[in-house]
């Protein structure tokens, strides 16, 4: 259920230019998607070099999170291509886009280590053979039970 929701949330926010909501932090860009008892929020700062966090809540409790940091490395980068690539997450790989996505001279590659509960990864975009963008991400399940 959570993975299916996450795929839908990603397809209905940044990748699809929808879900804009009020800023939760100074100068942040925030996107939100809700369905039933699930809420997803993506909040990031910066645009060329940027950092952000995605959180999923279920019945008002945080259950999953992912942090990321990315850089546009070259003016050949096209955000429209990145958004097209990010429209292709799957329940097996709900982190960003598909493992590989190609369109004309652009190639998107995502590599993930770990499981949905604890993972890290990187995504890259190449224009022809030149690296024009990269993003590092990590995250996993959230358990809010105090142990002190």
C-alpha cells in the first residue's frame, strides 16, 4: 500500500508540475499529495544546487522519508527531461525514476543500494556522454518509538 501510494504521489507532484502548497520553511518549495490516510510532502530549497526531503505520513504518523541533494552540472541539463524520467517510478523502485530512461541525446540512470526500509542511491543524467546532473539520496522507514 505504501509503495503504491508513493508512486502515485511522485507522479502527481514535481514530475507532473502539480501539488504546489505553502512553504513549510524559509524559501522552500513544497509539494503535497494526499490519498485516504496517506499524506506525502516534498520540501526542497535551491534550484541549481538543491537539497530536500520527502516524507510520507499514514494516519498522521510519519512512516517513510527520503533526503536528497542534487546539482545541475552543465547548461545542457533540461528539467523537462528529468521530470519525464521521474514519471516512471515503480513499486519495486519507488525512490525516483526507472533504473534507465532515454530520450533523444539524454540518458537518466538511477542506482540504489539497500531495501525500501533503509537505502541510499544516486541518479545521473547524461547529455550524449557528458554528465550534466547528479543527485544523491538516502532514506527509509520511520519508527517513532522512544527508547529512553
